[in-house]
């Protein structure tokens, strides 16, 4: 029965049926075929019970916190801070952009949000400094994927909900992999800039203007932005708050910094921001609700046990299993959104990889890293569309310039996959 459920689901996707309806059709397959364990009433009940949990509240709250920080001009202050240190170096400004994405990911927890917030400010700036517009967009589309790896990460929250693995442990597991991926992309950016040259005259003038402000003035301006992930993550790792409570803190901290410290918007502006956050989360909410119901139907069809038996009987080492899973996830990330993929597949695959000796946190990090590459790969890479809109160019043109950054990302991914230390060192 599990085979038919998956077949109906995949055929529905091939025929461009929306993913939510594809999951509903898959979940109802046992009923349609006259089997047991699924009904319309159960589907509705599972959808409501799956989405009616306290931990899942962290997702819309982190989204709202990211929207408030974006509207508060946080990305510009972070970029100026990093550019102060590396802007004059070869490839320094692109590296400052990647560092900003890396750090902003610790605020937003979302890839598209990171791409939009950082790209809207840095793409015009990089073009002004003489860099190619499509190359800049490709870099930001790929670096935006760091937003779902660096904690607090919305995909890690979803993986925790689907598998019961500690959210705090997953956040710890994502720190070093995110930094490693960011470093890999910065290495390529430096090589590209050395080979293709930079307009040093323009860059030096701009950096001189920035340095004229003085370090203390720049630190004062960016201090509150830099403190945001420290407060949120520090609260989680110290045990003072849960991830959901930390998400609440992120919202109030964002409001305080934007309204009182930076005064970048007024109280009247908050309502449209709330609407923007709701529009971002509402489609995801429906997808997650039905993804949880779909996953439970697969569990009733004994899909996890079938997958586990298949893997244990056909593979002899975790190396080969992880290689196959990485390839599948990379392909899946091109055509499927990160949230549903995690909620559906992680409960099915985790028992099998655990039986092969893979740590659940390590597997979660691998899964999120693989799917985050999908945000920058065609045909449905969401970050490509966001960056393409910001650069006023076709997403496929952005995808071409993103390929070298994706390859750098992939090199770091394979190191993370085969060296568990990167994911487990802080546990």
C-alpha cells in the first residue's frame, strides 16, 4: 500500500497538481483502493492535530521576527559592519555579502527571507561597485540558503516536530556546517574576483567613506543587530527558554530595536508587517498540516519499516546509504519545497539511517543542507526567483551564475555528510 500512496503522490506532482492536494490524494489512496487505516475524517483529524502543537508556533513567530528585522534595516547595518573589516581585501565586498547572509540567517531562519532582505540592499550596491548584476544575484540566491542552516532555522524546527529530535541539539548541529558552507562560497568569490578583476578605485572610495565613520560609531550602529542571535540562541542553549519562547523573544526584540533604537518604522507600520508575515506563513501552514497527515498515513502503511528493511538488506555501510540519500535529496530539492519534504520523509528515513549508525542530529543537518541547495537550483528554486526579481533578470540567468557557488556549497556538503564531527562537535 505504501508504494501506491507514493505513486499517487508523485503522479499528482508530475501533472502539476498543487502539493497540498497531491498529499491529500496520496493520503486517501488506501480508502480509494478499499484498504484500511485512512478516511476523510482521519485525514481532517490528523491535519488539525498535527498543526495544533506548541512547538510549531515557533515557525510563524520566527517568520514575523525576520520580517520586522528586514523592515528595520538590519541587513544594511550588518553589511556595513562586515564590509568595514574585509571590504578592501580581494573579493572583500562579495565576502561581506556572504557573511551578512550567514549572520542574517541567525535572525530570519528562512532562505527566501535572507535572500530578499540582503539582496534588496546589496545587489544595487554591488552593481554600483562594478560587479555583474547576474553574478551578484546568483551569489545571493545561493548564500540565502544559509538562512535555513544557521540557527534558528525553520526547517530544523520542522524536522524536530516530525522526528522528536531536540530542536536545541539541531540548532547546535547547524552552526559549524553553516559556517563551513559560507567559507566555501567565500573562497570561490575571492578566486572569481582575482581572476576577473575588480574596480578597486570605486571600492576604495566607498570603503574610505565607511571607515571615516570610525569603528566605534559603526559598532554602536550595528550592535543591536549583532546581539539578536546571541540573545535568542543564548536563551535556548542556556536552558532559560524553549525554542518557541525564544521565537516570541525574537519578535519583541525586533520590535524594540526597530521602534525604539533604530526608529526605522512606526507603530502604525506594524499592521502591514503582520499581514506580510501571515501571507508568508499561511500557505506553509496548510502544506505542513496535510504533510503531517500524509506522513501518518505512510506510517500506518508501514512505509518506515519497509524502507528500513530495504536499506538494511541492500546496503552494508552508512557511507553508501548517505551517498544515495544525498543524491535523492539534491534532486528532490529541485522540485519540492523544503518544509513538506522534511515533514514527509524524515520520519520514514530516520529509523533506517539510525539502524546504520547515523546520529539523528547529523542526519537532520544533512537533510536540511541538501534541501537548502534546492532553493538555488532550477526549475523551482525559490531563492532564484527572489534574487531574479531583485536584479530584474530571468531566474534561469541567475541560475547559470549560481552554478559555481552551488558547486562550492556541494563540496562543503559532502564534507559535512562524511565527517559527522562538523554536526556533532557542540553536542
